[in-house]
C-alpha cells in the first residue's frame, strides 16, 4: 500500500500553528526535525529487532507531532506503522518505514520552501 497525498503539508494547519506559536514557531520546527530524525532511526532499529512495543510508542508520538504541523501523510504512515505492535508484519512495517522516510524528505522540502522569514534587527 502506498500512501500519497495531494499536499505534503496542510497549509492551513501549518499557518494556523505559525500564528499561534509566533516567535517560538522556528524552535518548534527545529524540535520537530530533531524528533523525527531520531524516531526514524529508532524505528528502523526497533523493526529490525522485532520490538513491536517500541515501534508503537515511537509511532504514537510521531503521529501526534506530524499532525500538529499539518504533515498528515506522515501521521498516516505513523498510524500504519503503529499497527505493527498488533500484527507483527515486519515486511509491511519496513515498507511503511521506507515510505515514512520518503514522505519526511518531501515534508522537509515543503518546510524549507515555506520557512518563516526571520528578520534581523540592525544594531
């Protein structure tokens, strides 16, 4: 099963969060990136080791943080990977993990293209 989305990020969700977070938005995105990179690495290791409980824990957090910024495709893949804790289908889990990697790369491209402009104050 291949997950495809018309938009990598839901722009309305993204911009609404940007308004709410104001000056802290850039920091939130930095934390999102750090968390996702760590999660993707940990997921690969946990799937390879057959640690379905850990996969479920990681995916639950990843699903929430992805939805927060409007990365609904990533959230759906995290939800599908979270099912690994119940079905133990390691091959399907690795397929979803690979799709998650691809989708995250697309999210990064979108976020870089829509990054908030930070203006420096002149001294």
